[in-house]
C-alpha cells in the first residue's frame, strides 16, 4: 500500500455517507425549476460567489434538493475541468455521533477530496507527521482540522473546491461552531490558489440569518408549489384504488377525488413531508373502505404544522396497537446509527419476553410474522402512524424515523401520554424497557 493509499484508508470512518444514500431521489419531473438557466442556483454555479444557502421550513425538501444538486453537479457546473474537486457531507441527528459532528464532517470531506487528487494527497503527506507502512494513522480533531485548512490555504496548484453541506441544524452542539467553520473556509481561500464554492442547507434559524444576511440564498417553499401538485397528482393517479376511481364512469366520484387532491395541495403550504404523511394516511384509509367524502372530513381536521400533524396521526392509530407502537418508536429513537430490520424485529419481539429470557427464542411471541418487507412495513404503519419508515433493500434493509422533526416530537415530555395510559408500567420508566436496551447492544 502506498503512502497516499494509506492516508486515504485512514480517513474511512464507517458509513458517513449513509444519510446521503438514504435520502429518496426527487419525484419524477419535479425540481425542473432549479435547473433552469435563469435560476438563482444556476447563476451561483457560474459566478465567483463563494457561498450559497438553501433554507426552508422543516420537511420542505431541503435534503432532497441538496442530493439532487450533488447528483447532477456536472450538469450544473458548465466550467467542469480537472481543477474541480467535489465533496459533500449531510449531517444527521438521527445517525451516529460522527454523522452529527465536525469530526465526521472533516473525515468525510478530506477522504473525498484526497480520493480525487494525488497532488493534494502529496501536499497532505508533506504536512502531516509520517507513519510507517505497518502503522494505521490515528487522527485527532485538531489534526483533521489543521489538514483540511492547510489544503484550503495551499499555493502549489489551482483547484476549485465544491463543498455541499446539508442540515446544518442537525449538527449536535452549538450551531455557531458550524458557522465559524464556514466563515473560516471563506477566509482561508481569500489569498490561496483554491477557489471555494460552498453550498449549504438548513432551517432558517436566527443564528444562520444573522451570519449569512448577505449570502445568496434560495427559500425552498417559495418554489415548490408546482412540484407538490405533480407529486400529489402522480401518487393519487398511480395508486391502485384511486386509479380505478379515475377510470370509472362515475363522474361525481372523479370530481370528488380531484377536489380532494386540490385540498391537499392547498393545505400543504410548501411542506413536502406534510404532503407525504397525509397522502399515506388518506390512501391507506381509502384502501380500507373510506369514501372520498369521509377523507375530506379527515383532511379538514388535520393541522398544518408537522408536530400537530404527528399528534393527529397518533390519535388515528387503533387503541389496541398503541402500546406496541410506543415500543417500536422507542426502539428506533434510542438506537445509535443504522438499525437493520432484523435487529429492530428482534428488539420489538423481545419487549414481550419475561425478564431474564432475552435471546431465548422460545420467549418470542407466538405467531410473530417473519421478516417480509411489505408485512413489516404494514405492521409498522398500523402501529406507528407513518412516523417510522423502511429504507434500503435486501441485506441493507433498515428502519429509521421519518424525519428529524419526528425525533423532536418523540422527545417531547408529553408525547408518551398519546400512546400509554398513566397506569401502564412503561409510563413509569425513563426510556425503553430494559429488554430493549439490552437487545440493541447485541
């Protein structure tokens, strides 16, 4: 292994790109507006402005947009040449410690940067303390930071660094630290041979508004009305039940369904996650026999805010499913990092074991369904009201909370009472049952 290969190898730290990989691609024919020649983002790609800020309400689709931009970066960048270096990091407060830290950010950016340029790897090798071929380099946070900014300050060769940072509001710690990191990136490239292009996304928190007052920006919900319409129409038109309704000769039923679509679009107010959760709920109810008129009544009662919507969705869970739903949500909430579906399933079943029977196959509930993605998805949906989702496929199939706002909702002290009566033993516990805590360590 060469010194450069060893250097790159030492920067690989688990699945730091997991968050990027699990974000769903933009729905078909959406986000066309962001690629237009006269769009503000396209202008930023073509000019010399260093920073670009994508901000928006929680659940408005910021991460989907960031993934779309990074996946199509070569189409956006009309100046593509050998000097262009691309790197991304998507913070995830639901992920591992590294996925929500500056340390993880630095590991991820450095690995991607050095993986694209032997010249930059050589610059780093001249800067860092040498290690023997038999040794594995161990990095401190100061060394990672020093190395990264050494690259930004370099005067050897001309480079253009394209950095894409998502969900700054999911950094665990003082958001001022992330702000200072971005500001230092700008300062360090003022007189170096590295041209900086840094695009970042976050909620419009005061700390970001204060520091990035003059930064070129895009507010997501101002641009997504047409995309939400396409998404609603596409999902309802392609659903087995609604597609039959639209093809029927019953014009009154067709009109009622189209009216329902319009009401969802109007009520969304730019929040894609709200639309997704509401459509999941309405379409599920439709398959269970609800009429469009009944769904219109349900929709009229659903609140516009995400947290209020979460409460409404939980209140619609069948009472006999609430306790199991609470346990499922606790398992996912308390887990650190990726939660494979098998591990989730074992933890969920073990919650019904007697103390001391953990790991004993006989203690698992009789009749508990085997792991089949569609059955697991249906069981989770009926117990959790859409607050948990399955991601990936095959051996990579995993379980996660629907969104960062879902985690914030579940951590509220009054959320438990929606699932459990005061006399339930679980209501008296601080955190999940001990059996769940143990199984999550396996």
